[in-house]
């Protein structure tokens, strides 16, 4: 029997096909800094040709992407944010569809800007996951919860907790207030069972919340996460309503309001990766 190839890193993503360009940008950003990566895409609607095209590029980087199809129709009824699709719930299937014991989950509104190997190599024996605290939850609700857009997953523990079964049970329980949808579910399941890591591994930009992050506080994390509705690839004025409310309450200046309305911090970083060709990535490794 042929021995299964060992990859340096296993990465899971979940997205519908309307986000296929963003998924590719995230993967290109990873492969700028890492070879030998095994990707798994949890999805319902990606064509086989899409995977074949990407695998033709990735094989030159000793990497691969696998199609992991979700068949459940139940998620269509689940509540989430208006700018988030049902694909956000597919991460519940990680222990069911991915065999590897440790995987890094990444949302599709993310780019990687540096080496993640030391993060990936963290000892996860005693934790269900490693993650970064959510600054919006801390700011608005004065509590500590992790952001579920970046999770270093101990898949053994996820199987022990029967994440998929327990998550679906919670969504069916009308007495539970799942304010942040799947993120709320995962925070309930892994309360006191997650390792908090530095925000460089999930720097949450929160472009529609200038009241929370001042320009002087902005840093360039190794993972840039474009949280909230304002993304580099979306309508840049999407934060106008919320920003106007903050300005009228005198929580931000008019200058901050204008800047937030028309720009997303670190948007240029995203577009630099978008423009990067697969051939250029190969050239960084002399291939």
C-alpha cells in the first residue's frame, strides 16, 4: 500500500462559489510563504474544473486542494449576518470530512502575510482549538470570546465533542440566543477549552467600526482578517450608515467617518495578492 503523503500544513476553508475568487486569494497568500500545504474546501457548488485548475498550479508547490462536498439543506434556515452565507456553518463538518488530527481553519475574507509554521506547530494536546479573542465582542459586550474565522483545530477533541451533532441541536433550541450564529455555538462548545494566541494570527480589521480601532492602533498581522461587512472586495461605502450614527453621537470625528466610508484598512494588501499570478508564486521558490 502506498504511504499517505505527509503535508507540512492542513488548511480547511468553507465557502460558496460566489466567493471563489476570495478563496483563491487566501490560498495564494498562504502559498507565498509555505509549500507542502493540503487544502480542504467545504462547499456545495464548486465545479470539478475549478479544483482541477488550481491543482495544476498547486502541484508545482507540492500542495493540493480537496473537494469536500456538503449535502445538508438544513443550513438554509439558520440565521446569520446579512453579508454572510450559509457556508459559515459548514465548518461544523470538519471532524466528519477531514481525517487529519490538526487543521487550520481560515475564512475566505483573509490574507496571510507571513510564516505561520510556529503557530501551526503549537501543542494542542490539551485544547480543542487555538484562536484569537474577538475585539468587537470585548468592546461591545465586555466578555472574552474567540473569533471563529481563524481556528487551529484539534480534530480529535472536535470528534469527542461531536461538534456537528451538538451544533445542530443548539440551532434547533429556540431558547438559545446565538447572537453570532456559528461563532456563538463554537464558543459554547469550547468554553474553557481554547488556547488564546496573539492577535497577529487573526488581526481583525473591523472596517465598519472606527470607534473600536483607531488608525494609530492598526498593525499588520501575519493573518489579516477583514471582519464586518466592509471588505476590500465589497462596496466600500457599506459602513456609511453605521459610521454616520457614530459621528452623530460624537463617538468619531467627521474625518474618521469619511475615511471609514471610502476605505478599508489594508485593502491594498488584498489587491496585491489578487494580482499575483501563480507563476510569480512559483518563481519565489525558484520553480
